[in-house]
C-alpha cells in the first residue's frame, strides 16, 4: 500500500520529491510548496501529513480514528493519516487530491499555468 500511495502522489502534475528532514521523511511538493509529508518508517507505522481545509479536516478527524491533527504541523490546516488498513485506498487518494488542489490553488497564477502546461 505504501508504494501505491507514494506513486500516486508523485504522478500528480508537477509533483517532485525531496528529503529535507532526513532519509525517512519524504516531502512531495508542487510549485515548490509541500502538499504531502510521508513518514517512511515500517509498514505498520506508515503515515502521511496532508493539507486540508479546516472544516473538512475536523470532519475527517471525527469520522475516522486514522485521521488525526497534523503531526508537527499547523493542526488547523494539516491532518496526519495513519495508513493502518482502516481507510480505503480511494479515500486516501481523495485526501491527496484535496491537499494537492489546495496547494496548487494558492500558487501564483504564472506557476499554476506552468504546471498545467506540463501535460
């Protein structure tokens, strides 16, 4: 599951990966801004931080035990998703899409256009 989630994030238009916090923490960026922070520990400890609209973030936390306030992040705007098998992969992909879209939506117009031109 870990490989599928990472691959999905990297397939997003203009996505890049970096390791600014060490070899176990992958950061996915678009337009130089982070949209996912992936803790690449053991499979049973796999989790990722994703940007989220504050209202949606609260709703997800109430609905799912695997969704928690963002670990080491602004807890209003970020969720930590524990990949423990309790959430369908499609839900995790939806959360990645939402995070990516939120970040792209805040990029300067010229950067957004250059990302769209990569298709």
